[in-house]
C-alpha cells in the first residue's frame, strides 16, 4: 500500500494505515447482531475461492453501505477487523479534506482513475485486500452542507464517471452513513454500487443495560443504579454512555469528601444528564420531535384505555412528581445550601436521618415527618443518598464549631 501513499493526489486526501499501527482492544467493542452481518460479508470477500453457488446468482462488488447513528463503536469495530485479518486500512486525511473541500470534490474523478490504474497494475502480483473506509461524519462540516458525497459517488458509478469493481481491485469498500433520508433518495441505483445495505438500529433498553452491566463488572469499585441510568439514556449510543460514566467518575472524585464517604455515582450521572452538562451525540432536535410524537400518541391511548377515576389518580401522581421536580429545579447557591443543611443538622439531625431513611425505602411518611419536610424543603433537591451525605457533612461542621467554642 506504500505505493498509493507516495502518489500526491491520493496521499493528500487519504492515508493507508498498516494493521500494526492500529491499537484497539476487542474488549472495548459492544458486539451487536448486525456486526455479524458485517464480519461475515468481509470474510466472504476475503475468501479466495468464493462460493461457486453464490457466483451463479451474484458477483460481489466488494462494497457495503452501513447506516448508523452517531456515537456507535462501528469505526473501532472495523479497525479491529483490520487487525484480526491483517489488512491495510484506508481512511480520509481529515484535515486536508476539510481544508480544501472544493478541491477534494474536483479531484474525485482523478483519484478514482488513480486507484483503478494503480491497483490494476499490481493485481496480478499482489494478492491482498484493503479495507477502504468512507466515513460521512466528516461531511457534516458546514463546508459540505450543499454536497452529498454518497449521491455524487452513486450517480458517478451509474454514469461510469467513476467506475471500478472494488472486489476486482482488492478493495473492500465500507461506506458509513448517518442520514437515512439520503439513502432513501438513492434507492434506484443503490444496489448497482453496493452489495448490501445494513442498518444498525439504536440501542434498545436491554442493550443499554448490558453496556452498563459490563462496565460494572469490569470496574467493581464503581457503584450506580443501572435502572436509573437506563431510564434516562433513551436513544443514547455506546460511546455516549461510556463517556457519561467517565465524566461521572471524574466529577465524583473531584468531590473529596463525597469520595471518602461513598463510591456511589448515580446522583453524579443523573445530574450530568438533567443539567445538560453532558449531551449525547444524537441530534437533540430530532429527539424532541420524536418525544412530542410519542407523548401525543400515549395521550390518545390513555384516553381510550383508562377509566376516568383511574386517569384522575394518575394525573394526581403526575402533579406530585411535577411538584417535586419543581422543587429540585429551584437550585440554591452552594454557600446558602451549606448554611441550610447546618441549620437543619443542628436542630433536627436525628429526625431528618429517620425521614431520609424512609424516603430511601419508599416507606410511608407520618404527619410529623411531612411537617418537618415542609420546614426543610431543600432536602428534596437531591436523592435520599446524597441528602444523607450532605446532612452528615453539615453535622460534622456543626460539631467542629461547637467544639471550638467549648460547647
């Protein structure tokens, strides 16, 4: 592959990476069912004597199109394939493509001819394959907003402006697309260019739970509520979830007193999500549209299914939940919150500890408990575990002050 790297037109916009230069741990990959389709296809293309029965029906072109959502580990998976099968990995020189986008598009025809000529010359002497990756994420940049690389490539193949059989040239073309609407507009000519179109769906609830459970198994010192995180990461992808966990652990360790008290990071993770201080890769706008649609559909269904009295009870529960959420939204400055906790700890520490324990166990509250909560409503800003930690820290500060004044 070094020959291509020495050709200026190619090396400006692409680079060939040897498998020995790639460092990917297979344990970091979350394996999906659709990944099997990818690896089985690549195995087929790599097989020298391909199935004679298959050739009676179709001659593989050596190109597949994959639609995924942002935040998957598909690129790492492809690099791992490069390592395992020891095949060169060709990818964009991102910096130069972004720097001169117009020149890049103008050079596509000459690059395709270069690939065809260069590889055809060596086809008889070198019996090897190369994994050629086209990652469209690069083209989400503003400079490419009016350019559709997939459309350009498919139309050029159809009109023979860019024409070559990847399989014959020793290339396995893997095209990664993130916009399903683009593909739907090209269906007429899609299979003239690609052997397969593979759509990788968003992680479902069980898969997100598996990602989180695997993380806990590999990091036994960390503790968090899997169900709580799963319920708050709908439409999130693998890398989003893993990065959230890393940031949550960092936040946890930045709080020295909390770190010494507990290794439970559920509250840190939920605070990152709800505050918007960590955002997933998927478009927030598209999520909002989906959520509005779901809410409307659920509203229609509930009108038909629930009897009136049951619906009223559900609405009351929702109002209570909304009330608690409103309290949690009323954030107080850290200095003022410390003062409030110290006041509560100095006057009603034992009673509040009992109430917090009841809240944690979802036990019913007595009338005196509710009156005390009304006196200290700020303790509802956080979960029972976090509230208990804050109250205990306040009690220690109060005791140190009393000791200093000989009380």
